């Protein structure tokens, strides 16, 4: 394919997508408002981490297929992959999408295609982007083609998933969908499903909302289980043997930039209807406080007056180095409110970003009364209780059910698992 693609936004999605097209022989121009990112990429350096990205970027630049700057260029296809976060009021902030769309208006020509990849509230293409694109004077759907094709990849496995996942393509008309499908077919091996733009927006948002509601259900089951003497992890595992049941897992909260954000788009659109979705968000957002209160309760039961906690895990999920929007930060806020002292440790967060963070497990557990596991990193799953020294009291609260409780109990630890009251009588 001898098309030229201009990618706006060179973050976790835009940069891998851009180099993917370039590696398949298309001419790609990448654009980012972050001058530092542009400078780095031009020097074949990365401002984000992703497996396999470095070698693909090198190849793209060496073959002369990838240029980067802070300004768009004329092209056949424009792909927008910018952030679409929520603000303090839990309302969608579409400023980046608006600005990115405006930025390409002067470069658009008859026959061009514009694809939005960012996750957005349904109707954004129709109600926010189209009015801006009309400023080109081109007839939308006849001279200028537009579609939404949401990214659905998971950080760490982006290149594998870009190729193998099914892809949703929603055009504002049939021609737009067809052109978008032809483009992604350059590297996508999964099935490309065609629909309209608003349905495509809805599909992406409900995928993440499904997970959020399901996790809220699991968290509620965890609380019920604690009150009635059941181990929720065992109960969920057994229930999931049913061929039509797929319950997710409880935890100290839901982090990341997707699952905890996208459901709010539906709440904002239809507040009177989206009641269960709203409640699920509230339940999941309540888990950090629930976890902190559990620590307080354990200290009270053990009559520990000025208890200290060793927090293990700051990333928002296991085996990644991303602590933005992490429930651990919220747990820490609640511990602080309760006046509970702590030291935090995460082997994947190699810089101290918090005041009471250490790069050393020994230092974190030294003089602690309780180990609080908030992230299921492999390092924590494999941690040996015999190696833990210097604790004031030997207690561990595992919110991810990821340690071998028998090994820890054998080493003299009181082991408490979120969602499991079966062993609480031992305290
Ligand atoms: N979590 C639970 N219980 C579970 C599963 C997850 O408490 O059973 C928590 C995690 O600990 C984490 C949060 O939820 O804090 C989100 O983790 P995640 O792995 O579900 O999702 P993300 O945010 O890393 O990535 C998701 C992906 N969606 C799915 O796996 C369905 C990815 O495919 C999407 O592209 C991405 O959101 C996105 O951009 O929307």
C-alpha cells in the first residue's frame, strides 16, 4: 500500500500504531505536542516503555518510513490517538480530541480519511468531530471520510494484540468503513468487524464497563463472604467452572486509565438510567478505604497501638511499572487519614515517587506490624517468609490472594486475605 498516514498523538497507542504502519512499508508522519517526546523519538529514543517498540522504531526510522514533528503534514489518512481522560467531576474531557481534530483541518484534502482511535463517549465522532471537520469545506462522507476504530490492546503486549485482536471499525458511512478496514488489513490478522461510528464508540466503552461492573460484583461478594465465613476466591473459582459464568476477581480497587474511566462516559450521557454502572464505580472506588479500614481493624484486634504497615505494590496491577491512577495511592491516603504509619515498596517502580517509599524490601518490613500486599507482582508471589526479618508483629494482609498462605502460616505469620473470613478466628 503506498498511502501516507499521519498519526496525531504518539503515546502508548499512537506510537506503536505509527511504527507498525511504517514497518509495513507505509510512509508515516507522527505528531505530538510534547516537544521532548518528538526530540527523543527523532533520536530513536523512547519516552514510553513497550515490549518490542525499540527495534520497531529503529527499523521505521532507518528505512526512512517514519518522520516525527510537532506539526501535522498532508497525508491520505489521519489517525487520532490522544488522551480522553475524565475531570474532577467525572465528566469526559474531550479537549485533546477537539484540539487534535482542529490541528489537521488545514491539511485535509478531497479523498482523505480521518480515524479516531481514542476511547470516547458514544456520539463524539458525530457531535464533536464532524462539526470541526466541516470547517474544511469538504463534503463529509463524499469527499472526506471519517470513522472510529477503538484501540483494544493491553500495555506490555501491544504488538501482539495489534496484530491478533479482532478490530471494530465504525464509519460514518459505508465508504468510510471500507477504507478504514482496507488500511488496518495491512497488519491486522484478527477479524475486522464493521459497524457505524456511534456503535463502535459504544462497543469500546461497554467492554471496559463490563469489566468494571463485574469487578464490583466480585468486590461485593468479597465483603459478603467475609461476613458469612466463606473464602470468596474459592467460591468464585468454583462458580467459574460453570460454562456460562465468568466472575472477575476482587481487590483493593480498580486502577489504570481505562476501566475506572470509561464507565463514567455512560453515566455522564444518561445519569438517570446508568444506575448500576454508577453504583459499580462507587463500589470499586470504595475499596481502598475498605482496605485501609481493614488494617485499622486488624491493629485494633491485635491491640497494636501505633501500628506500622509495609505496603507492597504501588503499580495499578501486577508486573507493570505504571502507578498512575493506582488504587495503592488511594489506600495510602486513607491510611494517612487514619493516622497509620507506613513504608511503601515496589520492585517495578524504580524511582522514589512518594515520600515514604523505599527501594529495599528489608527496609519496608523493618519494624512493621503488617505486610499489606496491594499488587500481585511475581516478586511478591514468590517472596519467602523465612527471609522476612525485623518485623514487630508477624501479620500479612493479602488483598490479591497471591501468596502461599500455608508457607506464611508455617513461618509464624497471621495471614488475612481480602474476602476470606475462614481463618479470622485465629487472630
Ligand atoms: N482488576 C481487578 N479484578 C480483576 C481484574 C482487574 O480488581 O478481576 C483491576 C486491576 O488490578 C487493575 C484494574 O482492574 O487495577 C484494571 O486492570 P485491567 O487489566 O482489567 O485493565 P487495563 O486498564 O490494564 O487495560 C484494559 C484492557 N481491557 C481488558 O483487558 C478487557 C485493554 O484491553 C484495554 O485496551 C484497555 O483497558 C483500554 O485502553 O481500554
